[in-house]
């Protein structure tokens, strides 16, 4: 985990090294100042030597100024190192997520990834800052102060040394009880983010069904769980401070009592006692700060593990060693293909078929019959578990991923538009597309009319998620965006379900006339959307029940006939 996270330090290595170096300088100067303080009191003030007092005082002031400078520089470099490290962590996670296949994405919830990119990174950032500053300062201060205290008086210094195992044991017990609770808390944060995200995305449904109270109850339950776990963890950590203070004050009292007796017996000077008490403060403060560092490590460890999990996740779909960079044509062939999601049962079995380049293929079937799973294998959104999928006569696993996916345009069931203008959304299909090219594909997708009617036309703003467009308008925009790629294969996954039958027919007619060379796969629930296709695939329970023209299927395929007749009756009823 540490090696994984350390890779994100990169250009901030210099700042990460300078931070503890300047911190070391500050500690050495502070210890030296305390040591000189004894001489100032004993040889200057108590002896009445004004000249020595002034000279030693000026030296102390210079050392204090230099110590302050070292501390300031350590803080500055530390701030740059920790914030830069956090930036790189976010960037590395986000970039790695972009490489994920659908299989990888299925392992993480959206809310969980957001928590990792925000809350978890902030926790690790704070821990890193403490690691390169406090975790360096405290051990050094502890070590140097103990050395100097032993030089002054070993008997009193032993008192501070005896407190160390007591504190170490207490910190270990606190850490071992707090860490599992923090792990549970951060997983609960994922659930909280999921509840909020789901509510905000579906707020219109919540309002329509008057489910505000139900949503409030869901939020309260998850938030309450976080409250209970955090309270328990914080109560456990709260024992740290009383333990520190008890040890600290006990040591100071013992040191004061022993020192006072030694001064009376002339075995210690007043200056030495002041110095050793100052060292005592440094030793005990260092121990207290170390305990805080350990507590921060406990909190951040769970976050660091979750971040490392994302960084270590490798995409299940990679480029071959010598990929193909050209797709010959839009022909598609499935050879004995079987597929399943994760460890579940197969959702596709014994799929074998060939589609010629330029054909229009309709795909129908009941919910869960495997229609979407079938077409997702073509652009390698998933890889077939058994058998092979060929595009342009070559196995899809032989192609460069970008080359293959640029040759295959897919309009998914869920239409996603992004914040920005209509033109910016369309240019996802082709960054260099001109206005005329956009108008052409929008005419094919039957979208140019409503876009031109907007106040700013193609420069009109799209709200988050395309909330200011209807379902049918979003579908047509997504189709136009896919067409801008000038693909060899176009896949429409139930992408005209929200448009009326007349518009659907116009889109299909435009496909035939404007892009005859493109292979078109159209998944639809309405037979009217696919009956004029060259051939139609009928899916049933993960298998191809039949494959043929509309007329052929009407003669021999009972599933197709049943769907057709039920839709015809529904149409008659509507009339």
C-alpha cells in the first residue's frame, strides 16, 4: 500500500525531502538554545557577568530567529508537498478509473469512488503532512532532549525514560480498538454518498411519488450509523489526551522534586534544573505529538487502503502487444460465444452468427434475454468468456482499443448528456466537427429542428444530465453524437424508445439513405422499429431463438409472432 501511494509523490520529492531537513534544523537549534540557557543563568545572571549575559543573549536571539526560519521553511515545503501529493493521488485515481472496463467499474460504486477522491484523499493528505513534519520533529526532539537531559543529570532523565513504555502501551491499545471502527465508518460514508446521489438524481421521481419522508428516513439511518461509529471511535481516541497529560505532569512533578533536593544539596544548579525541565516539556510534548501522529495514521490507514485499492485495480481489457490500427469494414461474426458477468451464470450461450458489412440488423427479445450483453461484446466493453467476436474479419481482441471503439458507435440505453453547450456535447463524437457536419448528423437523427428552435441554437446550454431536454430529444442528440464519429458499425440500444413512431420511422429512413455502408444494429421493443431491417435476431434466455427477415420470422418463430400480435392488438386498442 505504501509503495503504491508513494508513486504519487513524483515531482514533490524535493519538497518532501526539504521539509524534514528544515524540521531537523529547527529541532537542533531548539535543543541547543535550551542547553545554552543553563549557562546564561548560571554563568551570566547568577554570576552577575553582564557582558557574558549580553553576548549569550544575543546568540540565543540569533539561534531563535534561525530556528523560526527553519520552522517556516519546513511548513512551506510541507504544505506544497502534502497538497501536491493529494493532487497527484486524485489525478492518478481519476486517470486509472478512465482506463477501467465495464467489468472493473462494476466492482466499485459511484458513491464509493467519489468518497475515495474526496474524503479519503483529504485524510491521507493530512496524514502525509504530519508524517513529514511532526513524525520527524517529535522523534528527533525526544531523542536529542533525552541525550541532553542525561548529560545534565542521568537520574532525573531516567524518570522521562520510564514514561515511554507506559505511553507506547496505551497508544497501542487505543489504535487497535479505533482502526476497525474507522474502516467501518468510511464504508458507511460510501452508503451516505450513494443515498444523497440517488436522491438528487431521482428528485423528480421522489416528488412525483411524495416519498420525501422515506428519503429523509434513509438519510437519517445512514447518517445515524456514521454518528454512532464516529462517536465510538472518538471516545476511544479521547483516552489519548488524559494518558499523555497524566504521564507528563507526573514526570514534571518527580523531576521538580528530585531537582529541588539536588539544588539544596548543591549537586545541581538552578540553570540546569530549568534546562532539564525545559527538556522535560520537549520530551513529553514530543510523546504527545507522536501519539497524535499515530492516531492520524489510524484514521488515514483505512482511507489509504481504499485509495490503493483503486490505484492497484488494473483494467480487465488491454491492448494486445501488436495491435491492429485499421478496421477493414463493418462485418461482424460471433463464433460459439458465451458470456457472464462476474461469477454468475452465463447470460449468453452458444451465440454463432454472421452479419455482413452495411446490413441493418434488428434485435428483439424480452427483458434479460441478453440483447445488451450481446452488442457490448462488439466494441469490447466486455470480453467474451468463451468463443470469439470478429469485426472486419479479425478478432476484436487483436485491435487497438481506441481504433476499435472509434469504428463502433454505440448509443446506450441510458442517455447521458454533459454540462456545456449542445455543440460541445455533439463534438464528443468528433472534436474537430464543423457546424455543417453537426447539422448534417442532426438532420439524420431528426434533431436539427428542435435545436434550431432553441434561443442560441447549437450554442444553447445543456444543464447537468440534460435536464432541460425531453427524453426523446436526449435520445436524438445521443444518436447524432454517435453519427459524428463516422463509424463502420452503429449500435442503437433501445435508443428510440422515447420518440414517437413517426420520428422513429424518419430516423430509420435517413439511416438507409444517408449511411448505407454502415452496419446498423438496432435493439428495440417495438417490432415496427425493426421489421424493415435486413434481418432480425430474436433473443430468448441468452440464446438466439431465430434469425431472419420479418416475413421469415412471421412464418416460423413463435416468439416473434407472439410479440407482433400482442403489439398489433395494443395498437388496435389505442386506436
